[in-house]
């Protein structure tokens, strides 16, 4: 398959070329995060009222292991077809297996595809969801334009949820309180840490009218909780990204885990959801 390939360290934007241990760490973090009540609450908020008829169709782009697609497909109002696309054959295989184990095998059509250019018909979906995707793609504006193309004219709605990763921070005991390690984390995990700040402009430029938004801050103070799986994944993912060596990543993770054990941990990131509608 031809892909619009990312030229940045971000491991989530280069899942098509990650090795087995990196993909296993990515899958584990996705499933842990997908099971967190914060994520369930976010999905509940953006899905409220979005599905209007039992025939409505929904597409998730960048589904990974399928945690979000499963949560959506299991909703009582979601009776129409759910399609979920990802660029990684390995993650799609995992997604299909977990969906089958959850009794949702027949509910989600998992497909291989590049968010920049999907082999799906114009205007075929009532809802398109990009949940934790836009910060990782090579060209966010191109992916939004592709999302718009796939929406039903006049009524189709696009949901974009992601972290404002320029705000993402893990305090350390270093003299800079973690500024240098924050940069290594941001570069290793996301390609566009400021993308969500640009979304109101990028949506308008893509021909989409913003009609709902929500802001969240996720902070673990004292003990790590929401951020525990992310921290654990850094041991493998930051060396895979090339933004820390193996020993640097291990020492960073060990220090964060120690801080949590000692009730001295601090990590936070802002997140946003935008819902926008086709302007024709
Ligand atoms: C951070 S993960 C989010 C996965 C899932 N939506 C979730 O929240 O659990 C980003 C996903 O986007 C996929 N991805 C990255 N670039 C992509 C592209 N150009 N086209 C399709 N999927 C892409 C990755 O393979 C990865 O599974």
C-alpha cells in the first residue's frame, strides 16, 4: 500500500515500520488508555446526540487496536455500520482479535488504509472520528480534507479528539524540572505537538464549521495513575523513536516510577475535542 510517510521520530506516526517490541508496547498503551474512565467519558461526551438514525454510518480513522471503535460500536444508538481504518497491519490484526473476543467481530469492519487517501466513497459516512490521530499524521490539513470528503454532504460530522502535546509535561528532579526530557517525550511520541491549537483554523480551511468543543486537563499529582501506562511504554518507545538512548529512557522511567512511589509525581497534558460539520 502507498502511504504518506511521516518524516519525524513519532513512533505512532511510523507504526508501519516499527518492530515487534515497539508495536507490542504501543498496543499495550493503547488498550490501557482506552480502558481508562477518562477516555470513556470523553467518548460519551462527543457521541451524545451525534447518531441520529439507526442507519447512520461511522468511520474511525487511526483506530490502532480498536479500543475507541469498540466503545462506539457497543453504544446502544450505534446500530449502523462501523468502519475502522489504520495504517498498521499488525495493529489491525490485534484489533480484529480483541473485537472478536469482545463479541463485536461482526460489528466493526477493520480495514488497512492511509488517512491521507482512503479507498472509501465520497460522502459515505454520517460521522468520522479521529481520536488520537491528528497529532501523528504527516499532513494534518490533508487528513482533515480527506475526512471532509468522506462526510455526508450537509449533515456529516467530524470528531477530532487529541492531546495538546505542547502542554505535556513530566516533572523530574533535574535542574530544568524536566524541560529537556519533555522535549524528548514530545518528539518521540507526537509529530505535531501544537496541532490541536491550530484545529479551529485548520477545520475552517478544510471547509468544516466548528459547532462544539470541549477542553480537558489530565493531571496526575503525587501518584501516577492515568499516565502509568505511558510512562512504562517510554522504556521501549523513546529508544525506538531515537529521542533517548535505552539507558536514558530506563533511568527516566525509573525516576518517574520512584517519584510516584514516593507521592512526588507530577504529569499533565491538556486535551481537546472538536466537532465540526460539512459546510455544504
Ligand atoms: C495514538 S494511536 C490512536 C489509536 C486509537 N484511535 C486509540 O485512541 O486508541 C494513532 C493511530 O493512528 C495510526 N496512524 C498513524 N498514521 C496514520 C495514517 N497516515 N493513516 C492511518 N492510520 C494512521 C497509527 O497506526 C495508530 O494506530
